[in-house]
C-alpha cells in the first residue's frame, strides 16, 4: 500500500509538472508577443499552470481521488464518520501536501504513519472497494 501511495503521488506530481511545462513552453511565448511586460507574462503563465493542474484533478476529486490515486485504485476517506468528505477538504489536503513541504510532511508515510496532511485534514487513503451491488442477481 505504501508503494502504491508513493507511485500515486509521483503521478500527481507529473500532472502538475506537465501543466507547468505546457504553460511555459506554449503559453508564455504567445503572451510575450501580446504583452510588453515579461513579469506579467510569467505571472499569468504560472497562474494558468496552477489552474490547469487543478482542472485536470477536478473530475477525480468528485469521487474522492486524484489522478494518481485513481490509477492505482486508491481513494481518500474521512477519518470522522460524522463529517462528510468534501472536495474542499480534498483540495486542502492535496495543496497542503504538494505545495507546502511535501518531503517533510510525507516522510511519516514511508514508515506507515499518517502524514501531516492527513492529520491536518483528518483523512486517510485506502484501497477503493469495487461496487459489486449492481452485479448481484
């Protein structure tokens, strides 16, 4: 399970990096032709890259996953049964993990303990159960 989570995290990082690469390779040259300020072009490109990375994840967030977690059949669950898991909680978890010191926050996961992002959002990652109810006769 730890290895699956690590690979899922790597896929999520690759999605973010792909959004950055796409934005800076294709969008930035276009913006440079339209705007005189290089700083404004860079800021607009960076904001676009972040929005693109989030937009790719949104369909997966609605089913308590990210792209990487979906690929490996994992999902995010709330640790509290009385609190439903919302997209905003998942976004907080993912942003907290990915943007703020992922290496320090995620080190406990290597040893099978909850990461800082899991403790802060009171969530956990589990294997996704297949819904077999529709196949019963």
